[in-house]
C-alpha cells in the first residue's frame, strides 16, 4: 500500500508518468476550475483514490479570472458534475506574488465556506505567506477541517493550524539539506495530525531528488520521518492512513465517473 495525501495526476501525465501504483490511497488534487474531467479520465476507478476540486492562488494572475464569485460558480459546476472529496488546493503564495492580499483572501475564504458547506476538508497551499494563512485560519468564519499541504514553516504557524484542528502534511522537501525548520515541525507534530505526500510530479525526496516525483516516493519520506521522529516505520504509516481517513471523513471516494 502506498499513501500519498497530495499528488497531481494531470501534471504527472504531462511529464510522462501515466500510471498510478496499485494499492494507492491518496488524493488527486485540483488546481483550477474546469480541470476535473481531464483528471478523471486519467484516474483508476479505485475507491481509495480521492479527488479534490479547487482554485489556487495562481488563478489571481490569470487574464480570465473573474473574481471569487465567478470562481465559486465554476467550482460549484465542477462539484455538481463530478463530486468532490475535498476542496483545493487553495491559499496564498508570496513567492510568486499572485494578485493582491485582499483578492487572495476572498478566493481562499470562499473555498473554506464551500468546504464547510459540503462537509469536506480544505487543502491549503501556502508559500512564504505565514501571516496571511494565520489570519485566514484564525478567522471566526473559518470552520472547516483541512490539510496544510507541503508544510514548509516552523512550529509557531503549525501550532495555529493545530489549534484549528488542521492536519500537517510533509513532502519530499523535509529530506532536503537546509530544511531544519521543516524538520523541527515534523518532529513536533502530534501523531494523530501528521500526513505525508509527494506533491507529484514535484519535490521528489532524497534520494530521488531531480527526478519527476511519483506517489511511490512517499516510501522514502516515510522512512525519513520515522527515523527523524524515533518511531517505528510501519506504525507511523498506519497512523498516517488513519489520519487521512479521518480528515477526509470517509474511506471511499464519492467522486463521479465521467458520464455518470
């Protein structure tokens, strides 16, 4: 069994990775409204392969972006056609400076409200944006469960996320040289809140760094995390599986097949 709480089948296919491993339990994550049908055509009909729909912060720089209200209309259309096990990924990115803070906050909070409405988790993207995400999740109107995807910050932000009952997911970058602050968080996160992922096809862990990433590579991240935390590898894997089912609120996907 392979566990991967965050991968991008469509982006993987564009890099020549056309098959997912047998026995995969994980989430194929959306990035843009309207990408659902193409992604579904690539996914196996497995109840353990979950499926999210979302609008990432890069949408703010798209010439066709029509504001949070228009994005909501597009996301609702996708959900009605294809279902959704989660909303996202969505959030804040100051590394690439997509849009302005007000627009990013509106886009994110709209999706947090959708996640609450449909009783599914939100998948949170944050890069160089600790202040923004702390403000967002601290809002009284943020009431959904969710995952801090590819966690790349320190224990201070993690505490704010844990206080809002969010789960913390670590990617291959936890294995990289110079990632001490991420490793500090990975050592401190409670066993009932930890997840791991690949973010395939990106961020392959050592020793696969530099190659297009694939869900199987979570096995390297798992081994690294178990050693870092001083835990038994298989026990940690079992904890992560239960945590993933817990945040999803189910053990089988509700996504709809194309044409269903």
